[in-house]
């Protein structure tokens, strides 16, 4: 009976994964963001033709589909070397295939983002199902696979944040601090945003020298991987620092309350401020994150599953609240972590999760001109459509973007207040099942002092 039930469960999981994959593949070869995905098109070509991925990337004859760049948003990347290497491999595969069809190239470029998204769905299922023997794992899997927001970001837009989140979930699944540092470091190498998770992932006690050392190691891994890549490729090593610095304080229209500054400026209601004021505001998230990270580590037992996820969610929320520019894909980090939180410990937060996704989806639709922007690979006149829409409903669109951005921040603030307002009991939230903590602690002791008398490192 148990074997039959297990087989049925596995079959259901496989069926859901195939369905989620198929939905994303349907959109893979004919949609894409006219700046980000166009950059991937240019990047893969440049990597195979002696170009500098961190320089200005010119259009590729026969492959490029858009040139919607400006002086403030030029055709260049601000990522560590992981993604340039991936696009280089994809273009190489495209060249070997020998099919001179740009849609084949687009299809291949989407595969890492789509497969990463589907793998992430499975990792969320695996994490939840291994801790609760019920349908919550299936719920977590289904929510991620069939959420329109996640489908659009990976299968339509072509962003690769899900790959980084995969390594975050793998890291969270590890008990050993060194392994957590390794997987977190790789996540940062994929995309720099997971740097916000380094401390809670690796530090169990603020006074622990080992924890601090492992934390520094998690930061050193992406630096080392980047340095080795730059040395092999002959790129200037200084670009690593400038790459990270270029995104740290970047401002602009934002899916957050910070969008109010640009909305007021659009309305002509914002007084002229010196540029250094905006630069300072763009970096305020860094000290805010440091303060709240220390609070989270001290408040939650990060050696437990519950405590770790509460700390990770706290860091994510602070990042989203205080970051001057929040783009749509940043919401993926919160959604993934919240799915686990809702499925395992706090089902009462399900309405908050739903509201967050709905608000983010509205912003995504309006900010990208009813998603017509993503048709740019097959609709060359998308800029004309956007200009027509701006003339017709520009003020309404800006107002909706401002309101949904403010609502997104409001929901984040509500979530953060709920996290920090819970009264700790022995360092653990009162709503957490203490028996799980005792089982976790027993597991750690068993690893450290096994019956054979050999001591392991935990």
C-alpha cells in the first residue's frame, strides 16, 4: 500500500513538472524582454567572437531583435561572469547545431532560465515534503509551477534568478555550515542578490569565530571564481568591483515605495535635490540590511529550519523595502521563501503571499505595457505601441505603477512586522513546533557524537 501511494505521489509530481515545463517552453522561442533578453542574444555572440562582455555590446546581424537602449541604460551587463559563460556555451551549441534560425537561438537561451525555474519548483517540493508527510509539498510545487508571475519571469522575460534561488534552497537544506557557505557562494556567483543571505546562512552565533570565518568564505567563493574567470579570459579584474557597485545604489522606477520619488518628479512636485542625495538614498539598504540581519540572527535560531527561513525572509523583506530600485524579478526570492514558510509553519500567511503575488503581477503587467513588450522578438513595432500607450494612458499607467509599488512595500512591511512581533520562546517563535527543534538538536548531537565514538564536524 505504501509503495503504491509513493508511486502515485511520484507520478503526480512528474506530471506536474512536465506540465510546468511545457507551459514555459510554449513561450520560449518567440518572447523576450527587449533589453535583458536582447542583451543575452548579444552576450553569447560576443563571448564567442572575442568581444568584451562588460563593454558595449553591439547588435548582432540576423539575431538581434531590439535596440531599446539609452544613455542611462546602455547595452552592457552588470553581472558576475557566470551568466556570460552560460550564454557563451549556448551560442556555441547553437553554432554546432548549424541551424541559421534566430528562434532556435532564442529557444536555447531560454533553457537555463526555464529549467532552473522547474528545478526550483522541485526543490521547494522536496524541502517541504521531506518535513511534512502530507499534500503541502504538492501545494508548494503547484504554486510555483503554475503561478503566472513565475512563468512570465522565466519563460517569457528570460531572467535567471531562479537558478540562484535553487542554490539558496540547496544551501538551506544543508546542516553543515561549510556546505551552506559553498552553496551560498555559488548562488552569489550566479547572481549577486543572494549576498543578502550569506550571514544568516552561515552564522549561528554572532560570537562564533567559526561562523564569521564561514561567512567570509561564502563571500570569498564568488570573488575567487570571478577572479579566476577574469584571469583566464584576460578581462580587467577591477570590473568585478565596478560591476557590483553599479547595481548597489542604482535607482529608477521601482516596485516599491521608492517609486514615489520618480512619480512625484514626473508630476513636477519634487524639488530639485543634489545628485549626492539620491546616491545616498540608493545605498541606505546596506546599513538597514546589516542591522536587521544582526537582529534576525540573534532573534531566530538559524540552526533550525524554521529559524533559518524566518531570518532569510527578514533579510529579503528589508532588502525589498529599503532598496532604491526593486525590479519585478526580485519578488521571486520572497515568493520562494514564503511558499516554504506558508507550507510548513505559517498557513495563516497564505493570504499575504497571494496578495504579494497579485500586486507584483499587476505591476509587471502595467510596467511592461500589458506584456506587449515581451512580444518584441516577433513584433518590431513594439516601441511604437508603447509610445501610443504612453500618449493615451501615460498618467494612469504611472499612477498604477506608483500605487502597486507602494502596496508591495506595504505588504512587505506587514510581513516584517509579523515576523519581528512574534514573541520568542527559548529563542524560537511560540508558533513553532518545539518537538521539531528537539528532533533537530538530537540529530546534530548524533552527528557530533555517533555511537561508534568517532566525532564528526557539524
